[in-house]
């Protein structure tokens, strides 16, 4: 049967065979519709029920203050919310220690869970702990909450005041975003990974090219990726301005969630004739490893263009690339080798469970014998409060998601972003290097 021909009027209604009807829905429209109790379309303002929300130690103090100002006695649900001490953990100073103490006290008072120092990064702990499943609506007081879109979840970052409102009411308001569709086909070459894919896309779309849009990722390469690799891509959706970066749920998704959560997933797919404000298609069969150069995440080039750039510090970890798969790739390149003299190599597992798994696999021993430093699970050097602050004029190569001035604690230093493979290859020579030189190990 041939689908009816339709045209869009004012981006709101579909006129088909002379009759008006609301357009079919994208993933974000469907999830918000389910959570607000009516059919929602892009541009609508809705009040929706939230499945889960959280704060980290950089934002939870303000969440608590805002919650108290509302005069609410208790949280809407103790199972709705958690706090994670990850950004400055262990505490680097007295002021941060006071905030950590406030978080712990609020947790005891309200009987909400607190993940204390050493448990890991919020964006690993929330899905790893089974709090979220397909079809959920999730808010976090952290911009990289978009990470869980890889699990078919509408998750987005909000400010601490907005988070406090959800903590008190179980709801929040949303403007339904337009959706952009990105299709990534081909087969990645050896030595090229999901971090390279998302950096290439951001370089093309621009740091503000998807502002206040949802992004749906599809294609042969997305389908072939592991969940660890998919999380890397959704994590960086906000780096092109997007509210969320969504993927469909497949068997990999459902199996991953089944091992971690006793909740029943509700997979959501976009309709065949859903409306997208933009569609971009790529074939990355010949993609080179990518580098985001200082001082913007969309200042992206092929690794060949910056080969030999001196690097003082390599950081492997963060909510973007601190998962077991990333540590495995790093270990394959570093095994039996030594990092270059004069370079600092800091490796930070994203969670305690990942740390333990890496110990069992022998990765941690490989890192230490190679001359790297292994941090406690957490955000580590990425935020710039401790654990690897750069000196004036230094260059860092990091697997993190941001490289603006001052991101790692010093506005007079420079940050390059790359995959764990590129970071590990660079660690061996102290200069930006091509991981394809080690492709037999990968």
C-alpha cells in the first residue's frame, strides 16, 4: 500500500488528501506525550511526570537550597532522586567538603540515596544501578545527562532550581523540541571508534547546530556499536547544542538493561513518517581518527593534520570514555610498553564496578606497569578542580567531551579531545599519534 502524500503547514500540521491531522511523532514527542497524558508535538509546552532525577556534588548543594526555599517538608518520592559525589571527589578543599557534608546530611534526612566518594561518575552510575530504562523521562542537574539517550531514554540536563521543582513535585515543564535525524552508515576502519564518529559529526553540525533540538541517531555503524560506544555518542549530543541524543532500543539495549534493572523497559520508536527539521547522512567507511583542537569542541580535524603536536598530559576516562571497553582499548595499546618520559598519563575508571572489572581483566596492572597513574572512580581531571590541573602553556590530550579554556583548571593551557586509542598511542610518544599504527593490537 502506498503511503498518502502529505505536506507540512507551518511545521505543525500534516495536510493529507485534503484533510488535516497532526503529524506522526518522533521519539521525543512520543515520550513526552506518554508522560504528560496528551499527544504532544514540537513547540508545545507540557507538564510531564518525571521517572528519575539526580544531582552531582557541583549542583546538589544548590538543589538542596532551592528545595528548602520552597518550604516543602519532604521529597516527592525517595526513589525518584539520588545524589552523586563525583566531580570533586575526594574533596580538594574545605569549601567543597562543606558541600559534601550538606549532601550527606540531606540524604539522611530525606532517606534518598547518596553515592559517596569513589563510587564513580553520575552518568555511569545512574544507568549502571538500574534506575532508568527505555521510555523513561529523566532529568539531571548536569549537562551530560543526555548520555542515557543511547538507551532509548529521554534524558536531559536542567538547572538546580528546575531539578528542585521535580524533587518536590515529581513533575516539570518542557518545551517539546524539534528533532534532527542523523544516519551513520558504513563500517569503521580499524583504529577508529565512536568518539571519532561523534567528533566528526560535531565538526560538521557545529557546536550550536542542534540547539534546542532532539537528535536521533541511526545507521549501520550505530547498530554495530556496543552499548559503551553508543553512550559515548549520546553523551556528546549536548556539544552540538542538542537537548538529547536518542537511539532506538535493540536486543543489545534490552540485554544490557536486563542485567542491571528489574524494571520493564518500554522501547519507543519514531513513526515512519515522523517529521524531522533536518536529516544528515554520513558514510564513515574511510573515517580517520578525529581530534578536537583548542579551544572549541567543533574545531575538529583528522589526526593527520596535527600529528607530532607535543602533549604534556594524557587523560583517559570521564563520562564520555571511562567505561570498560575504553580501558580495554587503552590496555591493548599500552600492554608491555612504557609511556614516554616527561608525560603524565592519568586513567580514571567511570565507576567502582568498572574499576573492579578492569582489575579482574588485568588492565590496571598494565596501566601501572606502563607508568600511568590510576585515579579513584569519578570525574577526575576533566572538571579542573583537582587531580591533574594543567600548568601555563601545557597541552593535554583528553577523552573528555569539552576543551574550552579553563576546562581542566587553567585558562592558559590547551586541550585536545580524542578517542582512548588515540590517547593511548599519544601516551607512548608524548606527541599526538595515529592509533592505526597499533591496529594489529586492536
